[in-house]
C-alpha cells in the first residue's frame, strides 16, 4: 500500500507504541510533566491514527507512571493565541481518535484532567483504577474545555454533572466517575492493563466488520436512522462471516439438542 504507515519503523518519543495482531497499545510517555499533552504527542497520535485507519485494530490508550494525562502542556498553552485556537490542535486529534474504525479503550490511572480527560472522553470505553481523578479545570485557567468536553461530556454523564465539572471545576473520584458511568469499571493499578486487554479480547471475539459498521451506525446522527441501519444490515447480510457464524451457532445448538435427547432417552 502506497504511503502505508509501519508503526514498528516509526520513532516515537512522547508515546510508547506496541502493535499486536489485532490491537495497538499506546502509552502516553511524558512522565516528567505527568504525561501532559504537547504538540509532539499530538503529532505522534496522528501517526498512530493514520496506521489504524489503514489497518483497523482496537486501540488501547494508557499513561506511564500511574498517570493518564494531567492535561494539555500549560507551558505551550500559555503561548497559544487566537489563530492557534482556531486550528483546533487537540480537538482535531481527539475527533480523529473517536472516529477510528475499531473501538478505542482508555485505561485511566491517576490524574485525567483537562485535555487528558477530553482524550478519555473520545474513547469508546473507559476503565480506571481507585486513584482516578477526572475532570476539566479549564475555567480556573481562564479558558474553556474546547477539545470535546463542552459537548461530549453532556452526552456521557448528563447535563447536571457535566455542568458541575465544566462550570464549577469539580474533579470526580473513581467511585464518582463509576456512579455516573464515565468509567465502567474500577481495577487495581496492577490489573488495569489486563482488564483493558480482556475487553479487547471480548471485542476481538466479535466479527470485525460487524463491529466497525455498528460503531459507525451508533454514532450516526438521529436523522440518519433507520435508513442507515437498514443499509448497514444489508451489507452485513451478504458477508461470509454472517453465514459462517450463524451456521456455527445452529450447529452448536443442534449438537446440544441431540445431547439432551440422548440423556432423556437413556
């Protein structure tokens, strides 16, 4: 493929990247600043996205040293002006991550604030540890959460909680985040990545094309339904996986029924 990205050949500095057969694991790797998101990290995330758009796989995102991401790099943010804001430096990469063909899992530990939280909001799944602290303190710095939180967070947790986070600077603990479904599970730090891989394994047991199409249909605007559902189902009804997986199901069911019949007649 012309222009194909080979992640193994890329030189990453702000990320640690591991590619497996069916998934890619990305560790945010700026421990000296609690994995704050800077321009280099954004650029490297774009490289990962290009690879995953070309060769769709599940993406797991986590952070090193017990921190997901403490936010955007304040030193860089302090120097940005109007034209920088209009470029949507962080929002552009987070939208791209959210639109990746296969699901994205955010494995969150420790601080997950500001831009780090917005990165987590862009994922399809969020799991965490007891140490999670997640929120958007941007208004305390004289700015707003402009990389997705101002609209994604309301969809995720509802307007009342979203306003507490965005307007009053509330930072949620792991238990509070679990209670509002911002994260869907709490795991000890030592088992966080195992839990993320278990989730990736569960996704991997589904038909990849069905997962990809379901994700696209799920995020389609309301006015696109039900036509988009019907068109998507039409594609899947013609897939080889549909026939083979359904036949396997029927064969297994027939086998169980035959076994039950033998026991009843014994």
